[in-house]
């Protein structure tokens, strides 16, 4: 914390390596004007040592909110501060937003909000923390709104949400009946998860751990051993998060490595895939058709390798034909590295189109297609598709990430094309 002579706080920031962070301020000429003014005004630096990156993230957010330092506000253009939003509904959602003023209103786009926690300066660390917490305290972040899913969503299948929060009433009733839970008690456990995550993000992890330990003992005394075991796992997960170790980062790397190994097995790849390419197309009734190629290196998006395609040879709404054109043009670029695996957003027709494009160029790359509606994964070397619900959570998350990223990139390019057309650019 940089302070004035009178003790007022000028700026609050966290650092994994304090020596390097402070050394970055030595070369004043390379700093922004705001940072130069801050250093000229500063009289000293206070340091608070935390036991983990997550604890530092939460402490930084609480101190910024409490003191509202001048230079955290002036220099926020350098960083997109993030806020965690809790919606006001029967099954509250947890969302990450960069729009604090809108989030604090009672209603935004028809959605009511019950609370906001932040600001968090490190968006990546925040999302990693939420991802780890979600394993033990499942919650919903579905943007579907009032219209529920006609079947349990993918997050429900991999136990990232309870599977009853964003579905139609008849689906919820069937799931609850199967689990032996009464309708009136459906939201109680879910709201416990939301309260636990709120406590962690507000820095109340010590009191939360004590409360969970008391509840675990009560469940054990009542011989509800299965519920007591679940609570024990939650306690151990929280203790790991706040231990003096980069637990979240290690966990994320471990999950990616496991997902890539499982992909090698299920797709019958010769080696663990290093480069994976994902493809999708976007159009409205055949108008403004575009395609996208996203690249994942060792399970991580490599955004500098993303490519966009304007579909030129397909005049009507024909996704397989657009996929074929896009792949033909992609593999005409012999200077681009070949992928170890290709994933296409679609089903059997898109898979056939990919096969046709690759055979025309005598290229042998194993590929697959992921169908949203059927919730199935079609693979070149498998006669029958694999059900998404049967895949491991790590592999499903990776495939989902690639599919969603390709879809996002295609849709964003399509919107640019439509906007330019409307403006006659």
C-alpha cells in the first residue's frame, strides 16, 4: 500500500513477487503519468503478507472497497476491475461483471441483483478461485433467463451446478423425485453453497470453516455419514485453497493434463495432442456467413493464432458446406502448423464435411464434432457417438471450452459483418 505522509492510502495492489513489483517502479520514465504522480506524492509503503494468492486477492478487494484509494480509481483504465454479482431469485446465479454501477442497481436488463462483491483487480485469479470453489459448492451461472432447459444442462451433468436451477419445472420435479428431495426444500442446500462462496470472497473463511466443522460433527453424530463426508471434502478443499501453496494454478494445470490424456484415449490419437483447432460457422438464413478457427495449445487458448473466414462459395444456409469451404481454405495455408486434433461444432453432417475436405488434400488428422442438441461427441474412429454426460468432467470442460470459444469468435465476426452492412460500410 502506497501512503501519503499523513497516512492516507494512495494505491493498493497485490504481487506474487514483491521484489519484482517494487523494482518495476524504479524506471520512472517508463511509467504512466498517473503512476509518476503517485510516486512523487507517496511517502512510504506498507506491506501485508498473506498465506496464499487467493487470500491476497480477497484482501486487496476488501481494502480497495474500504479505502477507495485515489490512484486505484485513476489507473483503472490499465485494468478491467471485476465484480462478483449474486442474482435475486430462487436459485441465485453467480456472475462476473466489469460494470459495477449497473450491477449495483436493483434491475439490469430485467434481472434483479441481490449483492455485489469487489472490486477484484486480477480477473484471472478471481475466475480460478470461483472455478475451484465451484467443485465443492456447485452453483448456476446460466444466462438462459426465465426459460428453463428442457433437460439437465452440461454443468448439471458434471456436477458444477445442482441440475435443478435452470431447468423447466417438470424436469426439476423429476430430478428431485429421483433424489428423494421435497420440492419445498430444493433451494435450501443450494443457498448454503451461495452463502459459503460469499463468505470466502468477503474474507470470512475462518468463520466459514468453523461453521462447516460444527455442521460436519452434527451430521456425524446423527449418523448421516454420507452428508458428513461431503462436508469433510468441502472443508479440505477450502483449507487447500488458503494454504501457503499455488493450489489453484497447480489444480488447473493438472486438470488440463488429465483432459488431454483422456482425449488421446477416446479419440485414439497417436500422442497427447499439443495443438487443437476448433471450428464453427455463423449466419442468419445464409446471409453474412462467416467461419472461425480457434487454437488451443496444451489445453490453453492461443489467441494470436485465431483466424476468421468470410464464406464466399456457399449462397444458402448450409453449415456442412460452409465447414468444408473453411477447412479447404485453412489447409491451403501450408505455413500454418498442422493440428493434432480438430473439433467442429456440429454433428454427423459437419463431420462428413470435414472428412471430405481433408481427403481432398490428402491430409490425415483425427477430428470430432460436438453436437449441442443431442449432447453427443462424434469421433472419426468411433462408430457410435459418445454421450457428453459419460465423459469425465475434465475432458468435457476442455471440449466445451473449445466449442464455446469457436462459437463466440464466429458470432462476434458475424455481428461485425451485419453491422457494417447496416451502416453501408
